[in-house]
């Protein structure tokens, strides 16, 4: 009887360790947000240095509103993705593809 309980314990332990990460924001939403943030960053790059920070903040606020999220949620999700380099690479591959489609 004890042997059976130990087996179940280890089975549950193994299954709980192999759970998939549930991201705060789905991959397609992250791709959209990151793409828009990179476009905004490029737009601000050649702006008057005295206006750069406030303009970047305006863009960021608008981007998060468009995607129905906020900076806190985005940063938390970004940290999740960064813990899995292969997943982050996959996201940025899609970001690159989206930006290439947008500008070519």
C-alpha cells in the first residue's frame, strides 16, 4: 500500500514539473506589441532629444491601449518569455517577419 502511494506521489511530482508555461499574454499578442514598440522606437530615434522621452511614453501608452494590456503585464510576460530562450527566439522570429511584411 505504501509502495503504491509513493509511486503516485512521484508520478504527480513528475507531471507537475513538466507543465507548460502559461503566459500572461499569448504569443500572437506579444508579437504585435513588440512589433509596434519597435516601430515606435524607430520613430522616436530621430526626434528632438528634449521631446524623445515624452513622445516615447505617449507611443507606449497608445500601444498598450491598442493591445488591451498595460506596461506591468507586458513586462511580467516578457520576463516569462526571457526565461525560455527558444520561445523568445520564436517570438522574435515572428516579430521580424511581421516588420518585414509591414515595411517591404
